[in-house]
């Protein structure tokens, strides 16, 4: 095995890890937010966490749901946590 094959293998493994990384990031972020911040923002923590986990069963669905959470919902929860309702 030469260095070019090793580089390709590492690049493919890194690319394949992107959906799993997004899912873990979204789940850890959702779990780490306090329940009162979720309530103030009008969102339900349990539903979002379950949705992220079920969508992760398909790669495309998981990436869409995680991206939606990380770009839209996360900012609403963080704003409620900071007192901006």
C-alpha cells in the first residue's frame, strides 16, 4: 500500500464520518440545552431529539434534520436561554 492509497482511504473515511458527526453534534447540543429554554422558545426537546435519532437512520434525512436543527432551531433555543424571547 503506497501513500496515495492511504490518503484516499483517509479522505473517504473522513467524508463518510460527516453524517455521524452532524448527528452526534445535534444530539449533544439538544440534550445540553435546559428544558426551560425549550419551553420559552415554543419547541419540544424530546420531539427534536427523537426526530434527529430517527432521521439518522437514513443518511440524507439525517443530514437534513440535523442541518435544520443546527441552523434554525438551535439559535432560537440559545436566544431563549440568553433571555431574548
